[in-house]
C-alpha cells in the first residue's frame, strides 16, 4: 500500500508541475502574439508642403518675446 500511495503522490506532483508549466507557456505565447499584433504606431504631425512648421512658429514667437522683456533688479 505504501508503494501505491507514493506512486500516486509522485503522479499528482508531476501533473501539477505539468499544468503549471503549460499555463505559463500559454501565457507567454498569448503575450507574444499580443505584442506582435500591437506593435504600436505613432503619428507624426508633419505640416503640409509650403506650411511653416509649428516648431518654427513657436521659436519665432519666443524670440519676439525676448526682445521686449526687460528685467530690473
């Protein structure tokens, strides 16, 4: 009877380890497919041809503001 119960315990441990391993493997595969499908995209807000970019406009505005400012200490 001892051999039979120890064999059952070993089989149960093996089944638990196998289930945990398969669960982890399936989670890794699902994460891989999710990341593969959703690579991510970014949108560049480039101006149309002939339009000055907003960066240039912002730099020009800040340059104008600097000329008029005076600080007295």
